[in-house]
C-alpha cells in the first residue's frame, strides 16, 4: 500500500516530540479539566439520547454505548489507547469487573488514574502507563487483550498503520477493537495533502501541539491494512457538537475560578477560542466524529458466530 503523503514537518516528528506536544496540553492540571468536563472526566464526544440531556448523563451514556459495542464481559482484559483520566478504564472495571490498562503520553493523566485506582483500592484492576502507541507491541505480550478501545486519540497519531498493526498483535484472535475519533471530509484532507494548509490545522496544531486529521476512508483503510474487519460505523458528529457546547458553557460559567488562577488568562482565552472554533467546524461540516467497531480478522479460520441485529449497539 502506498505510504500516506504528509507534510515534512510531520515526518520529522519523533516519539519524543509527540510526548512533548501531548504533555503541553494534557499535563495542564486535572483540576482545570474538571471545571468543564463531566464528572467522569471524559475528554471526548458524549452521547445524547435526548438533546436536552445534561453532560453527566450524556457522558455516562457514551461509556455505556462503548462498552455495549465492545460486548464487554467480566473476564475481559481491556486496553485503552489514549486513556485520558481513565473514564472508560474505571467504567469497565466498575460496571463489568474487567481488568483494564490505559496508555497515555501525559504524566498527569497516568498519575491521576493510578492515584484514583489506589484510593478506590482497585490498583490490581485499573492501571495506566506512559507508553506511546508506536511502542506498545514491544511493551506488552502478544495476544494479551480481549478488547481494545481508543477514544479521541487517533487525531494525534500520524501513523495509523503502525498503531493499528500493534493493536492487532496485542489482541487475542477474534478480539474487538473500537476506534472512536474525528475525521475530516476528504475534500479538505486532499487540500492539505496537496500542501494547501487551512486555518483550522494551524489552530489545532497550536492548541494540541500535534494534530493531523485523516479522512474516514484512511482510517478504515488502515484498519483493513492492519488485519481488521470493520463490523460497524456510526456517525456521532451531532453529539460532539452538543458536547462541546456544554464544555464551552462550563468554561464561561467558571471563568472567575479558572482564568489567572488554575491557568493563565491567555491559556483560558485560547481554550475558549478553540472550543468555539470546534463548534463552528462541526456546524459547517468540516469535522466528523465516528465510532468504528472492528474485529481481528483471521483469514482462513472459522468466522465467530455472528449477531443477528444491532440491538446491543443501541442504548
Ligand atoms: C482527547 S484525549 C481522550 C482521552 C480519553 N480517551 C477520553 O475519552 O477521555 C487524547 C488522549 O490520547 C493520548 N495520546 C495521544 N497521542 C498518543 C500516543 N501517541 N500514544 C499514546 N497516547 C496518546 C493523550 O495522552 C490523551 O490521553
């Protein structure tokens, strides 16, 4: 398969550079993120079964939906690529009794997860490690996970073929892999690949330090290339539009306790601008949010028994 053509500034990015970039955003104090995220600190699209639901409900529903799509069972060992502050790790452990491991590039996040697990007395069930997705196949035993999830991290990852191939090695045969992340319409991605950078890319790069969004077909191509069969795709863009609106409202409401206190005024304004531009980008269809469910594919071996409906993917 032809290698994805990317701008040279991205080719130069190394694992170390990714760590520095990710840390500049995600190592801001967890206390700051708790001022605008929901109670479980999920920093990703929530799921609104009703447009009027509050963030806490929508956040819980997203975790529930994700767990149901992955068909979690108590004996499952789950790996979360880009685990944030552990929202899904704790959910899968609490509600299903799974043993969960998250990887992240942000020290504050790993510390937050491990401290919280210790406080809850479940350190043997939930843990987080500082590992880059490119290195995870060397770090963990092959076929040691039943399920793998990644939520809101592919946007930061340049090489999806390597990342998904690593995930494939770590999954047991027939294991499920849920990829939740943003993509951009092919037209704007093609413009970027042709060297015609857009303002949104600059904003993203400034805010996150690293960001280079693919189109949906590139994500699916990388999954197939890496030995997965795609089982399902759900477009959840409108849910993200509603989520970011709630985040922006919370940031506005809590301005006096955030700006110049937990983070600088300048950083606060940057976050406000970023959230607002995110909403515009959703509204103008420049950004798409997806949940893609895939299964480790073993060509020539017996297909696992199928499910007759999508009912378990509804909440
Ligand atoms: C937007 S946050 C999402 C966090 C979490 N999944 C959630 O839903 O709340 C992105 C996460 O991806 C992690 N991440 C980004 N690039 C990574 C990489 N190359 N290797 C491992 N983790 C990465 C970040 O450290 C962060 O935890």
